[in-house]
């Protein structure tokens, strides 16, 4: 399983709280991010910024070895690219 994620959810306005809420779930854990800025664009941006900061901090491993990072990259690459492109790429190494 890859450790690389992308946030695809969108914040929504919750009238009862007078705030924007963005709820995401990663590895079975649900996390919510809030913004009380009533402006739609600014509220969305603030929620997404908070979520991205959490994502980046969560996936940051400063002690990772190159081999492990390469393995994670290849796992992610295999999920996104056709098999023949990957085999051509690896055969050049």
C-alpha cells in the first residue's frame, strides 16, 4: 500500500456551526478541519490548507532510507502507470 495520498474531498458549510468543515479519512482514522471564515473561497482555502499541513506532517519521515523511499515511489508508480511502461523504465537500471 502506498503512503502517498491526495485530498479529494471538498469543504462544506455547516449552518448550525457557522463554519466550513472538511472531513477526511486516512487509514481508518477520520479527521475534521474547520474554518469560521464565512467567505466561500477563503473558508475553503483555510480548510484545505489545514488538511494539507496535517497530511504533510503525518507522512513526513525524515529518517527514511533511500531504498525504502524508492520502494514507496515504485508502489505508487505501479498504481498509476501501465505495467509495460514500468518494466521498460526498470530495465534501464
